């Protein structure tokens, strides 16, 4: 029997990690939307819970920001073999390459993030962007020391107004002159969803499952601020399957 309880921290946060999957772009976006819409039902307490999952795209996909209602015909023609899918979060388009990048979906409430000592009310959107970017960078950076990075030239895409990764904000991370982490956010009432993309191909010569698992591991430790790197071995915590979350909603 699957244990739906995940992990409590000293700060009284309930962390729910969903198992990693590689799905089509359409299905990935629908899963994120489902988790966001049902956050209150899935969380043990919406005011102290965080749901997140890492995932890959099984096909070449361009996710479009919520307000990107039209796509230039030249872009459609050049990327006609790619899938175009809408996100529920804002921002510009993100190019997803199978087995080359990694995406995070994190859903929580403003009240929960207050417990993480974020002065969030001064600028909610910017502070959420900043926190997630820092957590992800701190999760990736230690792995770069043991991996030979690629020397990527900063060649500007001709679709600079279309591509999210051609626009760098002050809170975003750059490595070898390339933006490597991009975040998009939607806030609804007192809950929010972050969809973040990590360009692993700009940082690693070889992208293994071990690297992805370590990033997930480091990210969780960063959230709960613990040095326990063996949380997968704990009987109190392990990733939950999507099917089990669906069963919760259908009860």
C-alpha cells in the first residue's frame, strides 16, 4: 500500500515529491495543470505544503507562455516537426529537447513560502523567481565541479523576442555565457505554480540519470535545509506515483 504521507520538516512543511516521468509535451502540461488545480485536495494542508516534480519531454516541444496567443508563421515553418503546447504560466517560449534538459514544476501557497523566510510580500513574483532560481542553481553547481563543461558561444537566436532563454533577468543564472535556468510563474489567489527549465546540455557533456537524480536530491535538501543525503532510504519519504495522486482526487 502506498504511503501518501511524505516528509515533515522542523519548519512544519509537508514536502510531496512526485515521481519523475518522461512524457509528451501536451501530457506534461496537463499534469502540471491538474496538480495546480487540485493542490488544495492533494496537500495535507495547503498552508504548509509544497508539491513538486522533475520531468523530461519525450518529444521536441516548444511550450508557449500563457499570453503568447500567436506564433509567427516563420517560426511555425522552421519548427514544423516540433510540438507547440501552451503553458498555464507566463513568460516567453521555452524549447524542450528530449534527454537534454530538465523541467521542474513546483506548486505551493504564499503562506508556505513565508515559512521559508522569504520576504515575499514586497514583490511576490520576483521573490519566487529568485528563490527557485537560487535553489536550482545550488542543486546543479556542485555537480559541475566534477564534469567537463561545454564551451558554448553566446550566439543570439534570431527569435529573441520569442525565446525565453534569449532574455536574461537579474535573478536568472548564466553559465559559459548562456542562460541555463528559466522560470515561469502563475499566481492564483494564495497559491502559485512555478515551471522551471534547466538547460543541462549547456553544462554537461554527458547527461546521465545519476546527474538528474542528484539534482532532485540536492533540490529537496535545499528546500528542507538538511544534510541528510540519504532521504530516499527513509521510510518516511519516497516519490509518489501520479496514479496514486489521481486516486486521491477520485475518492
